[in-house]
C-alpha cells in the first residue's frame, strides 16, 4: 500500500492510512487520513450535504494557481495609476506597467516556479498554523507565534502598513485583536486582511457561519470595522463558492455569491454603500464592457472628498481596493481572463483585487479549468514560499521551489477534515471519499455597526 503523510509528521508515518477504493473511470484513489485526528464512525444523515474530497482537492489547487497568476499579473501595474488618466483596455499588451513592463498575463511554465508574495504567503502561514497546531480555530498566541516564526522582523520582509504595524506590535508582546485596534494600529484600514484571510472561507465549505468564526481573529490581527467587514465579505464568497448552483452561468454564479456576501455589510457602512453604488452602475450601464466609466466615477466620488463615510487616504486603502475589486468582479462576469484584465488595468493597488478574484475563480474552475484557460502554456505547479517567508521546510527538495500546489491542497484537505468533524459535527466517508456536512439554517447576519 502506498503510504503518504504530511511531511511535518514523519514520525507518524506508520500510522498514516490511505484507503484504496474504486471511483469509476478514475480507478483507485489514494485517500488521505490524518493520523492525529479521531475520525468518528461514518454516520451520514440523509439531509447532510455531501461534498467530494477528491474534487475539492483539485479546486484548492486551482485556488493557489489562479491566485498566483492573478497576483503576478496585477503586480505589473501596482501603483502605476492612482488618479486620472487611468489605464484602459487599449493599454493591455503595452509596456505601460511598472518599470515599463508589458501589461499581460504572467504565466510560469513547467520547469519554472511561482514566487510567494504578500497576497499568498500569509494565507500559507495561516494554513501552516492550523496544520501545525492541529486546530480548526487558531488562538491569538498561535497566530503571534506563526507570524514571528515565519516573517522576518526587519525589511525586506514583504509587509506593509497595517500588516507591518501588526508585526511590530506582536514583537512587543501584543496579541490579536489588539493589534488591529485604532489606538494601537492607526493603519488598520490599509492593506487590510482581504489579502490574507480569504482561504478561511475555503476551509469551511458551504458553512459561512463556521467560516466567519474561523476567520475572525486572523482578520482582527490587522483589520478593524469597515476593513474587517470587507474582509468578511470575501471570506463569505469563498465559503459559499462550493454551494453555488453549477447550472447557473459563470456570470450569475459570481453575482449570486456577491449578493449573498453583501448581507454581511451593515447598510450604514461605507462598504455597503460603495457596493450598492458600483452594482447599480453595472446594472444600469448598457455596455457591459464599459467598466472604465464606472472606475472613473468611483474615483471622482471618493478622491478629495468624504463620501458615504469613506475618507480616501491612500491608493492601498481597504476602501479603494474594495471598490476596484467589485468593478472587476461585476464587469468580468465570471470570466477568469476578463476579470483579471480589468483588475490589472483598474488602477490603485491592482495586485490585491486581482489575487482575490484569481483565487476565487481558480477555485471554482479547479486546476484543470485554470489550465484550460491558458492552453498555450503548460503551467507550473511549483511554489517558493522562501521568496518572502522563512523557517518552512523544503517539501520538494529535488525540484525547483519548496512546495507544490498539490501538496498545499493535500494539507488543506486534512484541515477541512478537522473542521468538518470538530466545528460542523460532520464526518468523513472514506468509502465514497466525501465529507458529510450538516446543513446550517443560520442566515448570514449583518455585522454589528
């Protein structure tokens, strides 16, 4: 029998079990089982929601791959245009990016490696924290230990504004959520937790109540109030992505997800009003490709004036990132390439929204779907966390990089096993390789304003 364990837990190799079962055309499949997790006897209830672990593993690979493509594509224009005149569709393919880089999709081919960046590496750390500590919900002490273990304490450490401030507060002994309180961290609404916490939604498939519970303290590590609610918006979309009706078009799927996540935003808050403004612009615009006018209106609405309670401070505010991300989401209409193109050209902190939607759409497509989007290139599945973060093992010692999307997804599956059992009261059916997830009747509540 083929035995595989998480490389972190080599001592438990003899305890690791892979069950070999038939899956139609796929033939025998190797099913991962965590040796440090007590799996209850299978007792799927008729009303339980059943979700394929095998399919979800490919979706997690799609999340990491899509996020890397979008992150590195968006970086080509990060901070290039913060005010008018902005970039337009005509600039795609030109050398108007940072340092005259060509504005185009960045694709690492097989034999190359995807470098970590701050839009992916903190999520990597959070996955490691849950994995290392065998927990579904990380404590403040575990978050602090993870940050201080894996992030350099001096530049260049690939942290900025709120994240950088939170790190220094942790170095002084402070714990989340105090690290995001305005009196301690006045940068709490800049470089918000959007880019570091979306993955918690994927760790709680179809259960937004559990996703919010898991993500709460990681979000409050760096974000507060409006920035916190914006981050929860993205977490909810990622959690619900596995429940969206597959019969809907890609466009209707993303619109449904956004509409559901909107319920979390307090109506009095500026994120809610910004969402409603951009959604209204999209709905009323007769030319769905004319995203540029909506972007320009967003700029005029929020630059130099305080509108709906949002006071624009910088081009990497949580607020302007949120607005730009919604423009690319709505006008991208679920198309991976188009969404990332618009996000890259939209302006401001362009790698932030692109990475978020690249990860979400990549998850929805799965790795196979992302690869089919770029048939001209055989895409790399290797990742180098050591580009930006420290003290992680090299999980691919004989290859480029130090990890792979496949192994990263495997570890994610085991985390979800624990979440399903410990937080949802569900089980894992190894006969069918499915999670049995009890459904929740809880509606998405608006955050307290």
